[in-house]
């Protein structure tokens, strides 16, 4: 069993590195005529896609597995890697397996990428969701509901299908389960970090981007059962919260490096869209409304979701207290403007509260981390041996 | 006398322009000293300054602060101060210039800026606005109101988009009533909307005059002079009177057959903001070739009126909402910008396009490589791509830009000699 779980994690990391999207192709073969819809981070209402009988697929760039040959000519200097690798994937045919691609109002680079996609890939359904930035108004949920209805209509047109409220209810139940399972794994890792490594949890979570939610739920159950059988041994480590990797993802090796350098990650914002809500999306009442209303009122804080009722810097501090973290690593993608800006208030708040923090910049396409390793090790040592 | 100084037109409107801007700073200074008029921070792009006008509130424009600091060569110090507190080298330099200046007490005129009664973020397109205004609220300990304007995903806003914006406008009014202790004056609001519509009419006609050859003004460099009063006084009688004067002077120039250059050689469309710290040096590079910008996307940040949209005093709320949603370059999608430029090239008879990539501003710059691809490969328009910044003097390499410009104009010259350069050619 213990060996089995190791193999499972290996498989997950293979799936998430697979730029040919084998899992998606297989699903399409098994479901002739059905559509797959990719989405650019951070969040998308996967329930709606699922309820239209389509496969939602979370894209997170191409990491170091694709050389940039064409995209640099479209997106020049000072633009983050994920925008370029996503463009490159499109220009090299890697995204042909997808029938559609969704973007949302997270930042200026991603927004322009959406429309560049529209021009360059006219055969694809490309859409932009405006996720509201003013949750203080009651009109926000109305607006978002209409935006979701528009998405529903577009998908129905694309798939020549009809989405039923019952189907959407079922999807919400499935994704609620998915989020609950992920939360359980997150809680387990925070409590018994020796049982579940962050790199493993990360792979298990991200592998779910490429398969139907039912399959992912089964995988996560397996993981939960499997890791509980492990006999881990505690190491001398500091408890850290990782913040800032909500969109472009750090290379798996970098996550491993942080752990090996002596960090128990007790919370993070990796693949945040899969854990978007603080509570279950309600299953009574109109399901589209429930999704919209949950986005506005019961979503996690994030650098791409603006809610001054509960400012992000306060929310980060809350998280640090709740998880008993000793320090924060601000792990930020190079040229990620939302993360850069938020760093200023995060820093101010953390310093005010006397919480040590470390700023690390990464690029998803990086593959050597010597400098970063030294920085993390020095940071950990400074906290362990005081 | 440099080519630029010769090219710069100095008429009555320039005196008036200066006076109007000083008048604005004086009102801000008064607000800072006496607490009245109330001051509200907001963004320039697609804003609803008409609503503030109805409260007799004076706008604070952080973008204008940043611009003024940059053009007066005062932006580096506040930018460095901001980086010191944690802003990244690659954050928008406008934000850094403004916030750094605020914390160091630097203002462009040396006068005082009031603490805003409300930090009002009209979120139109640029996501940086949200961050900027959150920081302003935090650092000034002032209340924040976010007005979320849905981005233009298709060609037009939906009726739900419009309803969403209008409802937030009503909530903003309530908030302003609460904070200023003043009642919303509907008649004054309509009057402000009427002023805006008149300003827009004159401004559009001025822009259309650039379709003439020679063009009586430079729609990039000179347009910036006009943009000050446009943003600060659009909804006021002073604005109406100013733009009537400007239109009159421009029409007189046309009647006299006077252009920016005595012999206009090239007509260009400009995309992207200018490098403010090197404004004059940059302009010189155009003047040398007697190259005139006949249209620019940057001059439509505040509003895009040359294609017909006007505020409407008979439908004040709806038209203000439409302005914010649809009729400014910032909230329009990227492909709509391509179309705007394409129309400029055609209808303003331009020979080429200059794309000025500004590292600060991803709203403008992200994807400009694709834009270049569209115009050169798809439409066959001579296009030059330059890189620098709008406020950070560290990113302007004068010699390199000059060389590239010279090479570009030499190329245009050759095509002209060979008879293959057609204005407005597509
Ligand atoms: S990594 Fe940051 S800048 Fe890049 S697309 Fe994502 S949110 Fe935008
Ligand atoms: S990113 Fe561009 S549009 Fe946005 S605030 Fe900065 S300069 Fe202005």
C-alpha cells in the first residue's frame, strides 16, 4: 500500500507535466463529439462546463517543457512566463485538443492574451469572463449571474446541448466534494506534515485539472486513505505559509526544494481556483445564482480578487495566525504585477506583526535554483537557530 | 530654434490651458487648507467626473500627478522611494511616482494636495487601478469606493453590464452624500453632462481637423496639452469655453493652410503612451523628419469621441455608464484597439504606425508584438516598434530609439521616392 501511494504520486506528477494532454485526449475518445474547455488561471466556474457535458481543463502554463520560439514575438519584454508559454502552446498546436478557452479579469496581461488568442486561433471558442471587483454592491451577484448565464448560452451553442438546472446541481455537489477532499488533505498536511509532502499534495491537486471531477474525487479518496497509513518522521522544520503563486505555478522542483530546505508548508495558494470557496456552494435554490453569490460572498482572498471588506493583507495575517505559521514565503512569479503590488501591503502588515518573511521570485520555465536554495536555507537557518 | 520649437504652436489656447491647470491646482490647494471643496481621487479613463461635479467636488488625478512629475524630470526620486518600500522594479512607474511623491510630500507645483474625502476607483480596464487605489486608501487612511466596470468582452456592453454600472453610480452618490454632507444635485449633474457633451463635440472636431494635410496640430504631442483641461474641466463651463477657443484657433490655422510643419512629410498613427521624462527629445525625433502624428490611441484614454459618441444630458446616467463601458480605449478589448488604429490609418490618411511599448503599462503593451504582426503582415502597414517607459527615466535609450526612428523614416522616404507609399494604405 505504501509503495502504491508513492506510485500514485509519481503518476500525478507525470500527468501534470504532460503537454500532450493524454488524459484529455483519452476522455475525448471515450466521449465522441464532446467538447473540452480549457481555462487560464485563476478561477473558472467549472460546474457550468461540467453541467454542459464538457470537460473543464485547468491550464497552468508549460513550465520548462517547451522552448519559446514564437511567443516572444507576440508578447515582448516584461511579461510573465505563463502568458508566453500559453501563447507558445497555442502557436505550436499543443492546445488543439481544446474546443474552447476561457480567461477572466485577473490582470492586464492575461486579458490581452485572451484577445490575442481570439485573433490567432479563430477556430477556437475563446471567451473572457468579467469576474466582479466590487463585492460590496448587491448588484455584483446579479451581474455575475448574468455573466454565467451568458457563458452557459455560449457553451450550449458550442456543444449544441442544453444545460439543465439538475445537471448543474449535480455538478455543484461533485465540486463541493472535490473542494472538501482537498481541504481535508490541506488540513492533514498542516497537522501531520510528515505524512504528506507539499509537492505530493500539489501534484495530486493539479492532476485533477485534466480529468473529470468524479475521477479526481476517487483519486483524492485514495490519497487520503493511503497517506494515513504512512509512518512519517518529523524533521526540524519551520512552519510557513506560501503566498503569491496563485496564477503562474512554481516548478515542482522548486516546491520540493523549499521543503527540503526545512519548511513545512502549512498553507499555500497554489492552484487556488480549485479551492475557491470558504464554504460549500449552496445546493438549494437556483444553482447559477448560488455560484455567483458564492463568488461574491464566500470566496477565498486572492491577489486577483478584490474585496476591501476583507483586505488581503489582513486576510494573510489571519491565515498565519490560524495555521500557527512561523513565517511567510512570498513566492512570486517574475513580472506578475498583481503579486508585486500586493507584496507591498503584505510586507507592511507582516512587519507590523513581527512575522518573518522571505520574498522569492521564480519563473515557471526555470530549471536551476541554486540561488533560491541558498536563500531559503539561510532563511530557515535564521529561524531555526535563534 | 529647434525643429520642435518651430513646430509647437503657441496660441491663446496655450495661455488659457496653463491658467486652467493652475486654477485646478489652486482649488486642490484650497481644499487641502480649508477642507472645501471636498476632493475625490479618481482615474482619468472613462470616468464619471460629472457625478463629482454635481457635488461641487474637485477631482484629484493621481495619473496627472505622476505625469507632471515625469515631464518635469521629478519622477525618479519618488519612484526610488517607492521601490525602497517594496514596490518592484517592474511595477507601473506611474503608481510608484504618485505614491512615492505622496509619502515624501512632493507635489508637481509645490502646492498642497488635499487628503481625499473619498478614494474612488473607477475600475475601467486597467487592473493596476485597483491596486493603486487600494494603496492610496490604505496609506491615506481614507475610505475606498470601487466602481467595477465590466470589461468589454464583445463589441457592445450588455444591458446587464449597464444596469450594474448604473446601480453602482447610485451607491456612489449615497456614499458621497454621506461623506460630504452635501445633497446630490440632479440639475447640476445634467448640466455637467451637457458641458461634457459640448467639450466632446469640439474635441472631436479638432481631431477631425487632423485629417487635413497638413494637419494643424500633432494628435500625440499637442493632444497632450489639450488633455489636461479635457480631464480636469470636461464637465465645467470653463472646459466648454476652452475647447471652443481651441477649435477656433485650429480652424483658423487650417484656413491659413498652416500645419505643424510647413511641409508635412509623414503622417503617423501613434499607439501607446509617450515617454514623459524625454518628451521633448522624443518629439525632436519626429520634428527632424517633419513627421506628424495625425491620430493616437493614447489621447482616447479619457474617452473615445471621434467616432461619434457623446454624453447625453437627456439620459445622464445611461450615457455616463456607456462612456465608462464602451467609449474609452482602456475598457475596450485589444482587438477593438486594432480596429481603432486601422480606422485611423485609413480615415486620417496615415503612412505608418508607431507602437511605443511602455514597460510600465501592460494594459497598453501586453501583446503589442501581436499588434505589430497584424499591421505589418496582415495589413502591410509600415510599423515601427519602440520600447521605453512613460515615467521611469531609467528605461529610455535615446541613441537607440533615435537610430531606429531614423531608419524607419529613411525606409518611408525610399518607398515614397519609389511611389509605393500610399497614405491610408491598407
Ligand atoms: S502570473 Fe500574474 S501577471 Fe501573469 S497572467 Fe498570472 S496574474 Fe497575470
Ligand atoms: S498600467 Fe498603464 S493604464 Fe494602468 S495605471 Fe499604469 S500607466 Fe495607467
